C-alpha cells in the first residue's frame, strides 16, 4: 500500500470517495454488487477493510482488468451480468454506462418487435405480471373529501 492518500478514486468509470472501505467502495460501481466486490478482493488478496484512498495504481489497474473480463480472471460463467450477449454471443460483464446502454437497447428491442413486455414498457405499466388494480397508480394521491355540514 502506498502512503499517498487520494480523496477521489476513478475505478470502472465511477468516481468513488477515498474514505470508503474497499469492499463498500467497489459496490459504488454500477454493475458490481457485494458478491462481486468480495470475490475481486479475495482474488487480489486485499484487505476488505482498507480505505480505497490508500490503494496504489497497480491495484486499481488489476481491479479494472478483472471487471473488463471476469471469465479470463477465473470467475465462473454464472458470475457475469450479461450471459450470452445478443450482439456478440459472448459472456460479458458490463459496468457503468455500458450497462445502462445495453439495458436501454434491450427495452427498445422489445418495443420495436411489439412483444407484450415491450407494449407494457411503452405504456408505462407494470411489466413482470404484478397486479395493477390497486397499486402502481401514477399521479397525485387524492384523499377523501368530507361534506360540509
């Protein structure tokens, strides 16, 4: 660990506060959850309680390398968040704006082919089969008005 402290760390396209612990700081990257964070730290043999501001640039590069291709780093295929990508056919783990872009493209594809889920997305309704009779109402809540006596 280097002794120079950095207040803001740029990892995986996200700016993270240097005061965060390593395990919590990695979860600030969109597409990296607690489980992925723990496995990355175990793979690199780091202390999860170390502050993110004290890690050196070589460690940051190693973390980014694992995030770019977790399969090559020895992770099982079910760890990735985009298995069998439609465009490339590969197992991908997307982070940051790439994850947002892929999610938006998936929804646009559903709308374009006019599938049931795509129609529900277009209308702004619940997509996953939830009940909509009493919940999920948009707009402002209206209370009961009393009659004047």
